[in-house]
C-alpha cells in the first residue's frame, strides 16, 4: 500500500465565496489566484480503526511478514463503520481500504446494510460518545482521530483493530491554512503567529522526549485542560501522534508537503471525490496545483527569525477542531503565553471536523484554520479557491 497516499470525500456543502481573489506567486514567474494557503504542518499519523469487542481482529485483517496488511473481504462485506465526516482523512482512508478489497463504499441508510459487496459508512461519528452511546447498536467498528480513538477503545464495547500509523505511516494529516487576504495585509502578524506556533511544537516534542520531566507534567496538564479528558486517555493518545511544523521540524521547508498534497489531489480526482478537473483551474497537473496551495515563505521567515515586533496588539482568529490532540501545540502556545510574547491576541474557536474548519476559513470568518490536508485540498479544488493565471 502506498504510504504517501491519503484521500477524502467531498464536503456536501456549497460555500458562498463572497470574497476577493488574491494573487500570489511562488517564484515570481507563475501567478496564482488563491483564497487560502497552507502555511505550516501540524502533525502526521494519529488515528486508528476500532472494532466491536465481540469480533476477532485476525478475522478482519492479517499482518504480513513485510509489515503490510491483507484485509479479509468476506468479513468486511456488509459491515457498518463510523467515520468523523466525509471530508476527513479518516473517511478517505476507510474508503481506500474498501477500494483495495473491491468493495463498494456506500452511506448507511436504515435497513440498507447486509450486502456482501459493500462496506457501509456512517459519517457522523466524530467523537467517542457518538460511537459508544448513540450509535453502538449500529456500528461494527469505525475510524477516528486521537484522543477520541483512545477513548473508544478504552470502552468495553470496543477494541483496537489497527492504527493508521501502521497502514499509512507518515501520512499527511493536519496543516495550518491561512486566509490569503489577512496574510497579505498582515505579514508581520502572520510571521509572529507562526513563530509562536513553532515554539509550541518544539515544547510539545521536548516534553514528549522526557516523560519524567516537569515539562511533560505541565504539558499533560495543558492537554487535560484543553480536552477535558483524563490523563490515561491523553497519554495513550500522545503515543500515536507525530507533531510537526515543517517537513523536517528544523527548516521552514514544506517541499514534502507539496508532494503529499499533489499525490492527494491526484487520488481524490481518480476516485471522483474531487469533481473538478485540475486542468480547468489552469494547472497542468497536481504538482503545479500543490505549489500554488502551499506557501512556506511565512514559515521560512519565522524559522529564520525574520520577525518584526508588533507595535500594538493584533487580534488573530483561529478555527480548530474541538478537543483534538493533533492540534494541541496551538493550545500550548496560547496557554504558555507564546502568542502574547509577540503582542498577539489569539482567539480559538472549536468546530466538529475539518470540513467545518474549511467552511469557516474559506468564507473569511477566521484568519487561520487547523484542518486536515484532505478537506483543505478538496475545497480548494471543488470550490475553485485556488486557480492559475488571471480570470
């Protein structure tokens, strides 16, 4: 299985993009029109597939000698699995699994399950309660992000099947996207925001590197406060997430993210999740599109220390997924005063999933959003939020 591929389904909402289009350029020669840009990484990995306790994991899949997995089509056919939303990486990873077995991937309707040529999904299972309380009678299993995944498998009704880390190691997950108009008008504030965020990511990784340290204890406390979850669930979840701000967590380069998003766009188009051909947006191919969507110039300035002090307090509005441990470095930076060190007032608003983040960001309600690469990509293409050349 290609470990670089991750795809996602379309957000079933039409956004009214009552905003301007802003010209950006990656090298001074190619002009792009972009409403949003991906400006930093957030994490890789960090999700898992859960299974009802009465099932036997080995009946569902087999681990091969080379570390890959073989899925048992006969077991999966007719089952109902939960996903956190049609625009999430988790939904698409489950869709990839169905596709690899030659199964149809169909939304569950009451009374519709049972066909052995189909894997059914319910795309409203975006937290532990939805799986353990509201839909336990329906689900055979599901896929979800941390820390909700760890909460689910701690419940006696469910068990761990496999981590997405094992199926798609290193897969692109969350990114920071910025509203282009805000960033163009507030470059110094954008660089300051990312500088503080980088400090947050470094703090998280330093804390995780020494679990006997005071820093780790402080970090776990911030996680508890931000998510409302207990220590056991948080520590289990933290084991499965890789925190990043750039490709290598050293430079500000996002070149690898460009390639990840290029592969992502190609696969989304191949399975007809993306409904708009990339060429109709003026791009020759997915790589050119990804180069237009990703802009690491702000992050480069942040990492290299090219930051100007803010002369007055600047308010930045950020939308993120509620209770998501993937995005905890944002909360760390706020809790420890890293943003205020740069005279920034950062307001964080929580929503249910990456599709909701994309809506908020693309309509200019927030200046930055933390969301999965798939919902960002799918909305950027289907809603023509990034195009090549001038209209």
